């Protein structure tokens, strides 16, 4: 009897331990998800973040453009300069851009475009992936807070009242001026090939010209006359007399008793060449190298400095 009770107790104890073990395993699985579960959750997140992928790609193109358009690559006129995504990839500025499905974006319709404003530059970044096309606009220039030559314009935030908003620019009290001095001209380079396109000389360009008489075609001109002979008209009278007549259009007009030729002077023509004087141009250039540059701060549009050869650098304070 004791052995049976003891066996029942041992069996119940085993069942209890198994139950506890199952509960512990369940809690571990619930508290610590499997790697596959985590990946599934990440995939779900990525699946609903198409806009975020597009935004990240736009920003990637923008940063690449800001790194490229510096120094002499900046546009000097207000004419927009455009560079396609394909150009950016060819210049190793950026790698291939894909959408959230891994498909490559359009390298021709996607582009960056820089336009020179009065005091800074406007950057448009356009991205086309499949049927989706979006763009962002940013501004960059040589602002007071830039650590390099140019930087992106900052947005105005509640925590930083010194930053500027794109639509509100503080009026500068002073502008920076510069004047190059003690410069020199380099030697002229090699002469270009002759061309008929008109080229004007300047301080940096030397031009040579030559004029040649060139045949441009032919024309028909009269070159004297030639005598043509024609048979005269035969006239027979009622009495049997016969005469020969040359009409008034002939040089020997009249009537003759014996056969004669009727003579007519006819102009003679030939092809003559037509000439035209053509001017040819060739040129060679030189450069002006600045040795020293003098900088001054003064009120903007200072006529005295401008009249003395100073120019505004674009920096203000």
C-alpha cells in the first residue's frame, strides 16, 4: 500500500515538473521573439515606408550635388545648370539608386538643377522611380555660418533664433568687397585654327584676320555675237520674174535677184565664275593672375569703393 502511494506521488511530481517546464518555454518564446519573427516585423516596417525610402534617395542626391557644386563648378549666370542621375553615376558622385522594391530609378528623368540667385543658389532635386516622381528644393551659398566656401541654408527653429528661414532673409548691414592688385598677364597660348565665325579681340584675346577671294558659284554672261545664216524667202511674180527677200530682222534686209543668205547677229553666252571676299579669324588667349587681393567691409552698394575697382564678394554681416 505504501509503495503504491509512493509511486503515485513520484508520477504526480514528474507531471508537475513537465508542466512547469512547458510554461517556462512558452514564457521564453513570448518574451524573446525568434529571429524570423523579428525579420518579419522589419519587413513589414519596410513595406509601409516607401515614402521614407524615396525621401532618403532624394537627400542622397542632394548631398552629392552639394558636394559637387563648389568653386568654379558653380553657375556664373542665372541660367540653370542640369545634371542627370546618369551623369552623377558616371562622375562617381553617387551609386545606383533603387526604390523600396529594389528596382532602379530612371537615370534620365532623375536630375539635379542649380540656378544662381542674387545672393545664393537654388538647388532642385528631382527623382523618378517607376510611376512616382517627386522633387525637393534647397538653397545654398556662402553664409556667415558656413565652415567651408558654401553650405546649405539653415531652417529657422524654435531653439535657434540665429538661423534663417528660406523665405525670410535678414537685411545685411555691411557687405564685403574685394580688389585684386599687383596681378600679371600670362603669355599667350597657341593660335586656334582659322574659322569664318567672327571673333572679337579683348584684353585677354588676340585676334588675327585674313581675307581671301573665294569662288561661290557661276553666272551666265554675254561674250560677243555670232552670225547665223538663213535661207531667203523666194518670191515669184506673175510675169515669171523671181526675187529673193530677207526680212527686216536680218542685217542684210532687202530683195535680191540671185540667191543670197539672210544674215542675223545672235548674242553668244558663256558661264563665268562668281567670287566673294571671305574673312577668316584665328585667336589666342592669355589669363590674368591675381597676386594680392584686398578685402574691405563697408555699407552695401558703397559707390566710392565700386568706383575704385572693388567688387562685392557676396558675403554680408
